[in-house]
C-alpha cells in the first residue's frame, strides 16, 4: 500500500503477511542478496529478508519501467544501498523493516532515509543518556516515564533516518546533532543539518517511523 505520494516522494508500507509470499520469487535476487539471506540462522528471518528485497525490487522496477532482476545495487562504505550508475540519476530510495513491517521510500532526486521501529519497554532514560546529545537528555528528564518511551523512539527513528539519508553510520549522528521538537511536536528541526526535511510518519500503534529528505 502507498502511505504517501507527494512532490516526487512515495512511501510504501507493508505488513509481513501481505508480502511474505514474495520470498518465493528469489530467482530475481542477486547472488549477493541470496548470500545475505543464507547468513540468517532463522528460516523465518531468511524468508522475510528475501520478501523485503523482492518487494523493493518490484517497486523500483515499477518506477524505472524495467524488470526487477535488471536492477543492480551498489553500497557505500557504511553499507547504504544505492542504484548502479545506469539508474542512479533517476531515483533515490531507502528501506527499513522490523520483523513484521516494511517501509520503502522512493524520491525522484533527493537523498532519502527512512526508519521504522517497534516500540518496546526498555530503560529508555539510561539508553538516552548513553546515546543521545546532552540537550536531548535534558528534555528526557523533564518528561514523564510514559512520555519518555514515545520520545525515545521518535528521536531514534529521526536520527536513523538522517544517517540513512546522508549515507553514514548511525553513531556518526547520535551525539553529534541535537534534534529540536522530537518530544511533542511534528515540527522537527536539526540546526546542524539545515537542508534536512524530517517528518514523523503515520504508522500503526506500537510502531514509530520517520523519513528524512536532503536538499542540495
């Protein structure tokens, strides 16, 4: 299903049951993708990885009007996937998945990053102190315990989407940027990255997701 389609941006969201059958179409995957799938110990995880990659290829092929198996991927040093030179100027993409949901984002020309996480009960304040910027930790201390949980995941998916859009490792942004508005606003501002447009996405309860677009 299409979650959003505005200004050359398309976001697709899938539940596991909607696409798991795509794993049977693994003949369209590359040798590298099949090798990555085989590295999973759990058969369920292996099939889910294949289903996600087949679904990504189908969406890209639809946008590029080519066959899914004709798409070639390359990766930068931080493992961000991008299209090989033949199609690179035509579309930017990113994907993220939990164990039961998949998000795919496509944009005609802007670098894009997307992340989805399933909300779980953890010691979010301790994790925030360990991973987040000091200014963000101060905000956490001002929140109720219940509010800390949602704020933690909002901030995590925002930073993950930024890292993926920039094509860098997550821990290169964790404590080096300070996100404003993450706790109780949809107006997300990152002063250190003025060309970033960030939005929290509407996803089912118990999930949190964000997208980042980078302008030139």
